[in-house]
């Protein structure tokens, strides 16, 4: 975690700049110009999920004349990070539906309705979890709340953002990871990019923040 002093007064038109492995600033564009930043310097605004190299940001390319270069993902989400993120997400989604359902069960006197309500959760919760993952991973965040907490996100093989269709394919492909007696998840231990089977099928990666 970075010291809070870096966050105080941190505006979206200002940038944190990594110098010798540590964030400094925030700096205005004029201050960055005075520092003569390089294309491969890591910078970040308040709205950015992760640090990026300066050439990856259109505004800085325009001002400093940097050329957009291909950035190969090098930092991948570990299995334990992904498991913890999934746990957090399940707690969030389950809480949204189970708590109101429990209250309803306590208030409803009809036993048959209580049973139907309880059984419906077996369908509603997994479906809601699927939709939640597709929407969140296909959004500008590229991550669910759980992934956001663990500082990991889903991306294409080249590090670019995935769209909703790609997010849907990835999450639906999790069925294959599970049907293989979860071997589809375990194989992430045996490849450099730590991809699970559904990542390979969808052509996605789970990246972690470059500076954690």
C-alpha cells in the first residue's frame, strides 16, 4: 500500500510518477514536462485502476510525442488471489439475495412458499453471480469487487480491455473448468501465464497490478 500522503489532494488531471520503484507526486502536466518523463515511466491518475507506462496514455502521447508501443503482460494474478476474490464476490452476491430471503422466510407463514423461496435461491444466486461477473469484467473496471480488492483484473492476451462478449464467453467457459473435476483450475499452476482452462478457451489473462 502506498502512503496516504500520495492520495491527499490527488486530482484526476494530476499524475503519480514512479521514481526508483516508488511513487512520487502527484504532478501536474507542466511538472511532468519539467521532469522530462520518458515513454516507459510508470504513471497513474486517480481514475486509473493500475499504473501504466506513459506511452500508453493518449494525453501524454499527444503532449510528449510518445509513440504507442506494444505492452506484453508480465504480472499475472496468482491462484490464491483469484480464490480470495471469488470468495469475496460470492459473499457479496449471496448476501444480496440470501439476507432478504431469510427475512421473507421468517415473515411468511405458508410453509410451501418458504420452501419454494429457499429452493429458488439455488438457481437465482448462481445465475446472478454469472451476470455480475460478466457485467463487471466487461466494464471499464475489468474486475469484480473481489478482484478489485485483490488488485487483479481480466484482460486480453495483449493486456487490452475485454468487452462484455469476451467476459460472457470467459465466464460461461468456467463450466468446462469445473466439469473436468476442477483440473481446469489446477492447470494454472503449470503454465507461465497462470491461465485456467476457461482463460485459455476465451483467450484472456488475469493480471495483477504492476506495483503492489
